[in-house]
């Protein structure tokens, strides 16, 4: 117990042990004690000594503490002590080091720290880095620490979070690699955000901030672990911009996840999280008394918006985010803050920068910004109000830079906006009762403030950037310098101020404006050279040996003179390309001219301005270069150098080559137009072929359907014909049976009468069919004749012979039918005479009931006969429609022959039917003979038939 009294501060007899000895004894107790309580007390004692004796505890106890974490995980208290001890020896926070390092002042974060204090802090940092390296030598230690974070116990989880955060601060890159390959490593850390204890959740935010610094892979994993949803929920719960330090930590973590990470930016946009940012920027009418934390939060929120639309992002992703911000109303909300009163200056500056990047290169957003008006009386456009701040030397420097950036972004790739700005300078659109953007720019261009001169010159240069039309329009601008003097053009006034020897910043701004104005504009070059004082002034400036400050002006003068040579159309005799090059060679020297031209890109501020579009300068005096102008210098420096060294002959050859190329381009353009027209014609023809192919296929299907319908109608006709034959046979058989049963000749006579009637009907039907076939043959013959006329040179004599043979056959058949008709009439007369002789003799023996039955049967048969007539009429109509369709479709020779063959087959069928009728007639004659009637002999009939046939054949 004396040992623990000494450690814990109690009184003990004898000499007190040193700190190193005490720590050694405690480490031995941790390693050798079998009781958990003894080990717990020893670890607690090491924790209390870890701040004062950081070196000793770290060197002697780290391995024992790690062993405790591995073996005594079941006891949360001893694990918590061990984690706290490890945190104390690894952490480098100044507040934690005050007891361990020789007295540090409480204001350790002050910039004016004494040299001993700085050395002590450096030693402490080195010590923490050494212990961190020792701890992470074995990656299993980090895996063990991640496993302990799954414990819900507060005394384990919170020290574990703090220890891992300290390790990340000291050796972030190595630890990120270990956590990245650890199974479920990042997911375990993401679970800290869902902890209900705010202390652990807030420290988890700090841990994730350190974890996501500069590691895109971990940033993606954290984002896809639903980090955006959780962080935005926390920001909303904490009160958004009015929240505390927790909101700031969430915003810092969001910035880590989104900055320079296109995958996470796209995921943030696709997840509709941009829309959830709009409520952050809702400010009230009373904006006074903002807390420092609110200013910080809103500043970070604005930076988050800028990350999504930064110019360094891919153009497609930036345009998509800009469109989304306009559609959800975020841009409108930012413009509201821009025009609000009482907003702190740094928030207003950052809001201007944010609006600048939201509208940069987006035509829709630029048009909306042009329509925004300030809440003044009378209302003024927001652009005018911002330009008033830019040319006002009383405004803060950072605010004026932000306004210039906003104006540049408004005009970036916005020819419509450029035209509107230049139009405010033209005589026809100037309104004397209102202040326009052009008037403010001219006022700033010629004011006494050099910064206003530079800003106005750069702003006006952006109104001319890549816009030849506005460069020519600006040549029309006239300025009234003083009363009684004629107006001076804006170009001439700029050169006048340049020659008066003003400040370097003013001259640099004017030279950048002139270079942008006359570049790629031969008309502006002609106007500039028309003033005879300009070229001597430029050559004098370039040839002089001036100090360091004037070298940049010399380089810009050389660039301006080089542009006058390169874009010269030789319209002025005294200032042609050759004469200007001769002047340079005599007055300056080509090598000296090129050397002076190289002063521009060698300037230290040139490379800084070329990095990004936003003008960021530490002081107004260093505000010399514009980002877009650096692009122009890079483009023109090489071509001007080549143009200076070229001879007149080379220039002529180059001009001839240009003319030849232009001619070739014209020829190529003509051929391209011809090819386009031919392509269009080919496309139209292809469409026509496709439509006609479709029509052809449709017609083929229609023909196929009609042919199938014709075949169906033929099949139906044949079936009905067979049915009629069967019904007639059944009727004759039934009538014969009844006559045999009753033994009455009247029944046989009625049967004969019905059969004769049936034969008459069949004869009529055959007559109609023969007439139809005659008409069909006539139509086929006419079609054959037309086919002969259209197909000249083809031999169709065989077809005509066949048609003539068919016609003769039809005529012979018609004569036979007429003969049969006459025979039928004679038979009918004889049957009627026979019935008149036999009826009186049998009248007495007939039964009334039998007669009634016979009459009913006769009536039923008559009704069935009527129905058959109707069905035959319908079939006849269908046959008419079918034959008409067939007649239309018979346009080819093959189809014509097939139809002729079909007509032959049908006529053969008719002959078969006539043969059947002959047999029936012979049977009837036989019956009449049996009844005692006198009938002509068959041989005589045959003789008469043969004579009639021979007569028909002779005809």
C-alpha cells in the first residue's frame, strides 16, 4: 500500500522514488498481477502520470497497455483507462501539453510565441509522431482499436474515438491506408454519427474530418455510407446557419467529401441534396447582430455551393449543378442575400463570389441575374449597383475584387450580355436621367484611383472578349472631354491617358484593354494606327531602358505593337506590316523586341493570375494581371514572334497560301453542301423505297387474304352444291317410299313433278352460271387483248386459240341445254296429261288425312326450297364479288392461264351435271312407260341429239 500511496500522492516513509522508477514498477504490476483489480489500479496510476511523464509512460508502458486492450476487453473500466493513457501520450494538443512541457503560456495559440515555447511544441509534436509510428507498426493494433469502437460503453467508445483522431492527426496517410484495407473499417466509423450521445457523435465528426482529408477512396466510401443524408439531418436538427460548432464540423466534413471529388459531387446532385441547401440561405429583414458562429456557418455553406460549381470542375458537371440551383430557387435566394441590407461584409463578399460561379457560363442563370433589381427608389439593376461598389475607392478591396469577378462571370460566354453592356456606351442608347453600366465603367476608367482604372479596364475588356461585333461597335463610342472641344473616341482617349505617364497599374489596365480590343479585329487595328502618335509612343516605350517596375509596361507595349503587325490588313500605306517591321528593326531590334515581349510571362504575378479565374490578390498594388488576358498572351506570343522574324516574301507567300486555302475551303464548302443535298435526297429516296416496300407487302398480304377468301367461297359453294344434291336424293327416296307404302300413283306423279321442278331450278342455275362464265371468258379475253397491247412483241396466239376453243365448247353446251329444256317441257306436258287421266279414278280411294299429310310435307319442302333459293342468291352475290375481285387482279399472263384452266374445269363439272340429268331423264321416261304413257324411243332422242350437236358443231 505504501507504493500506491506514493503514486497517488499520499505520504510514505523513506526517500520518494523517481518518476521513471514509479512508472517501471507500475508497468511490472500491470504485466505480472493476476488480479484484475490490481491491474486496473496500476493502469489508473499510469493514466494520472501520462501527462507529466509522457516520455517515460510512452516508452515503457505502451506495449503493456496494448496487451491490456487485447486481454482484458471484458472489463470496460480498465480498457477505458488504457485508451485514455494512450491518448495522453500520443496527443499533441497544446492544452494537453501544458503540464508535460515547461511552462507554456495560456495564450499558446497566439502568433507571437517565444522561441523556447516553439521549440518545446516542436519537441512535443515529434514525440507524438514517434509514439504514433510505434503504435501503428502493427496494423492489428488499428484493427483492435476499430473493434473496440463497436462497444457501446461510453468509457470505451469515447476514449477510442479520441485516440483514433489523435493518431490520424499525427500520421494521417499511413492510418488511412490501414483503415481502408480493414474489413468494415470505414463503416464502423460511420456508425458513430448515429450515436445518441452527442459527445461521441461530435467527436466522431472530428474523426471523420481527419479520416477524409486528401483520400478520394475513403471519401467515396463515406459518401456511399449515406453520409450526406446523416450530415444534412444533423445540420437541420442543430438549426442550420443559426446552429453551433456542430454545424461547422458537419460543413467541414461535407467540404472534405465534395472538394475535388467529381464522383461525390455527382452523387450529391443526383441525390437531390442541392435542393436541401436552399433553406440555409433564408435570411430575414433584420440582419443586424449576427453571431460569429453564424457568420462562420454561412461562410462554409457558401463555400459548399461554390465547390459544386467551381470552374475547375468538368464543364458538364458544373452546368448540370448550375441548372439544378436555378430550378430549385437557390440562385434566387443567393441574389436575395446579395441585395439585402445589414449583411456582414465578409458574408456579402463570399455571396458575390458564390453568385459569380453559379452564373458563370450558364445563359439561363446569366439572363436571370441581369433581371435582378436592387430594392432602391427608383429600382436599379443589380449589375449597376455592384459596379458602383467596384469603382468606389472607399469600398473594401476584397469586395471590389468580388464584384469584378461577378461581372467577369456574367459576361463569360455571354454575347447577349456583352452586347447589352456595350450598348449602354453607344450614343443612341444613352439615357441622361439614369446611371448605366457603361457610364460607370467609363467613369472608373478615367478616375484618379488607379485601382478603379484597372478594374474598369479589365471589366470592359471582358465585354469584348471573343466578340468581334462588339469590338467594332465600341469604335463608335465618343467621349466629351471638356466644353468647347470636339468629342474624342474611346480608343483615342485610352491612348491619350496612356501617353500621359500615369501609374503603372493604370497603364497596365489600359494596355490589357487595348490588346484585347484590337486582337483579331483588323478594323480596330486600322483605327489605332490611324493616330500617327501611337506607333512612335510604343516604339519609344519599348526601346527605353527603364527600371524593374516599367518592364511589364514595356512588354505590354511590345505585345500591342505585335498585334498591330499580326492583324494588319495593310489598308494604311504608312503602317503596313513591312513598314512596321522595318521600324522595329531600326528603332528597337528584333531580338530586343522579342526579349521585351518575354517580360510579360516572366513576371511573378503572371503565373499566379493564370491559375484560376477569380482575381485574388493580397494587396491592391499586386493587382496587375487578369486570368483571361494570360490566355491571350499565351496564344499571341508565339505567332507575334514568328511574324516579326518573317520577311516580306514569306508574308506574301503566306498570304497567297491563305488565299489558296480560302479558295480550297470555299470549294470544300461547296462540295460539302452538295454532299449534304445528295444525302438528303438519298434519305428521301430511301424513305420512299421503304414506304413503297411496306405498301407492296401490305398489298401482297391483301392479295393473299383475298385469294384465301376466294378459295373459301369456292369450298363453301361446292359443299352447298353437294348438300343440295343429297337433299334432292333424300327427297326423291322419301317420296318413293311413301308411294310404295300407299300404292298411289298420285304420289309418284307429285314426286315426278317435284323432280321436274328441281331439274328446272338446276337448269336455271346452270344457265346463270354459264352466263357468268361467258362474261368471265369475255373479260379474260379483253384482259388478254389489253395484255397483248401492253406487252408488245409477245406471242399470245395460243392463248387466243384456247379461248376460241372454249367459246365453241360453251356454245355446244348451251345448245345441248336448250335441247334438254325443250325435252323437259314436253315431259312436263305429258306428266300433266297423265295426272289428269289418273286422278279421277283414284280420287275416291284417297284418304283425307293422307292428303293433308302430303300437303304439309309439300309445304315444308317448299319452305326449304325458298330457303335454298335465298342461300343460293347470297352465294350468287358472293360469287359476283369474288369474280369481280379476281377480274381486277388478273393482270399477268400466268394468272390469266390459270383462270382459263379453272373455267375449263368448271365447264367439265357442268358437263358432268348434264350427264347426270340425262340419266335422270331416261329414268323418268322409263317410269312414264311403266305408267302406260307413250314416250319417244331413246334411239330417236339420240338421233335428234346427234343431229342437233352436228348442227351446232357446223355453226
